[in-house]
C-alpha cells in the first residue's frame, strides 16, 4: 500500500472559493490570498480531520470501500455542485458518479503532493471536460451547423431577468459558463484554465468577461 | 455618441474584468481609472461586474437529492473481486467472450460435423451401438455400453423425458429472464438458437442416414448442451432472485 502524506497544510486550494466582495482597485491580491486561506477545503477544517482523511485516502487506495465511502460523502456536495455548474445541469448525477469511479480507479496515482480535495476537484473538472469534448465531437459529426439554434435561442433566455442566479448560470453558453465557474466559483487562474481547457489565457479572460457581462443582467 | 466614441467605450468595458481581477499592468490600471473617473456608465458596469463576482462567491454547495453512492459502489465493487457470472448491477451474467466463443465454436463444430457425417459413406461407418428402445435415464447421461468401437448413441427423436425437462427449464428461464442482464439474455438466446439449429441439422441428416455414428453422437451432444445451458441459466435466474 502506498504511503499518503499529510503535507497539504500550506497549499492554496484551487477548489475553494475566492471571496472578492469589495475587491477591485483597493487591494485585490491581498483580498484573494486572505479569502483562499479562509475558505478551506473539507480536509483542512482541522488538523485531526485532515489526518483522518489522509487515513481514509490510504485505506481506500488499498481497496477499502468503506473508507472510500467516507471520502465520497465528505466531498460529494462540492463535487456535485461543481459538476452541475460545469455541465450546465446536464447528466449531473451520472457525471458525479463517473467522477468518483474515476477517483477510485486513480487513487493509486495520488501521491499526496497536493491536497486530496485539490486533486479530486481537478479530476472532476477533467471528467466534465472530457464529456463535453466527446459530446461536441459527436454533435459536430451528427448535426453539423446546429449552433445556429444556440444563437437563435440566446436572446430569449436573456429576457428572464428575475431568474435565480444558479439558473442564469446554467443558461450561459458552455464555454463561458465553464470558465466563469472555474475562475469565479472555484478560484482557478487563467493560466490554469487555459491548461485545463486547452485554450489561451486571453481566450479565458475574454470568455470570463463575456459570462460576467451576461450574468450582470440577472442581478439588476 | 459617435461611432468612434462607442468603440472607445467598448474597449474600456472589455477591460473591466481584467481591471477587477488585477490582470493588467500599472499603466493600464491608471488609464482605466482615469476613464472611470469621468464615465458613469463604466463605473456602473464595473459595479455590476463586481456584484456578479461577489454573488458567485456566495454560491452554496448542495448534495444531490438522491443518494448516488449505491451507483458508485456497484461500479467499483467488481474491480476488486470479479466473480464469474456476476454483473455490477447484481444481475447475473455470463461473460460475453465466453458465450460468443461458445456460440462460434458450437456453430463451427456443428456444421463441420454434420458435413463430415453426411459426406461419409454409411457403409464404412463404424457399427452403431444401439441403445435400448427406452430413452436414457437422463439426457445428459446417455447409456452406452463399454466397447472398443467408437461410442455412439442412437437416440429417439421422441424423447419424452428430455422434452419435458427442456420445456420445464425453458418455462423457468422465461419467468426469470428479467433478472438476468439484458445483454446476457441476448447472447443466451443467440446460443440457444445456434444449438437448436444444430439439432435441427442433425435431425434432418439423421433422417437420411439414421445409423450414422457421428450424427447420432453429435445429436446427443447438442441436446445435452442445450440442457446444460438451460440448467445453468435457470439456476442463475433463481440465484439472482434469492
């Protein structure tokens, strides 16, 4: 059985929120750092809980299904919400299960170099991105040129100004929504998003701005 | 507002997110701030963008309304201990390669044996060792006396006990097939069809050459295979239902 270290204490966790209320010209970088440290991932709520989770990770890597269930239940809300937002509410339960099955299969490759939550959330993002790539390829093959319907339906969706913010998020185009979720909800940086989605940082910035500009209408 | 002015406004608006995220140089920041000081629209837009970012940070994480663990557990459990004929959904199944291989082997051997048997001259066939007129006590255990000659069994087409056994098993399988994996049922039916076709081939060939030792043996073998397959499948349906 491989050893799982408990050396995640100092790492900043991309899978955590960045509280940026009031942020802007005042002190953005300081605010970001403070917010990340304030918003800990589940395994860092306390040292003892973190150590316990390390034990669960080690046991699960050794084939202990019950230990894996503990990890599942600890991270389920976060992963499910991440998947739901990334996938736009489509196949959320199935994708969430895919994520945890993938985690189980990949536990042997987790070396403890980063926090387990960080590793897990990155894996969840990858599962969703993979699905979208497959879907995009399939759609392009079967329904070439169907994007016109997306364009036509967009103005109609924007008329629901009173829509719940989550629902508004779901109505964004896939690319803009995923980048918004990764950056503004999950705290990833543009260069990390670029790597994940295989796009440039500039594209990531442009899509993020596009998403924010669309979402601001729902907050009026 | 002129087109040129609108273009300038857009260029500032498009950079507001970068400004908000501190993704620009000091010189660019200074330029934006100068513009903001004199542009109420851009200040309003910046405030809205800031509200969006703030709202995003307040999104809560919710667990799904239904428990997903059972689905996860079913999918990960087989990877730890693979049991034959046991699928992930607690449905019992043959492994597909096993059944496909069996089906292919069955079809090939059946066709080849019938062809070989029918091509043989019955006059040079080894003498048939006929069974008694009563059917064997069990279709799986055909009676054949010990002899140095090739063993052969001439079976009656009207084997009442065998037919009853097959009928009972088919009925039981039919009642329990919904407990088997659909893919298993599909392959199972394909194999049963192949066996039935082999039996039918033998039956037709035996009408022309009833003493052919190969045909008789092959006929018994195929019927026994069918019986064995049905017994195994019905046992699995009962096991799955327990």
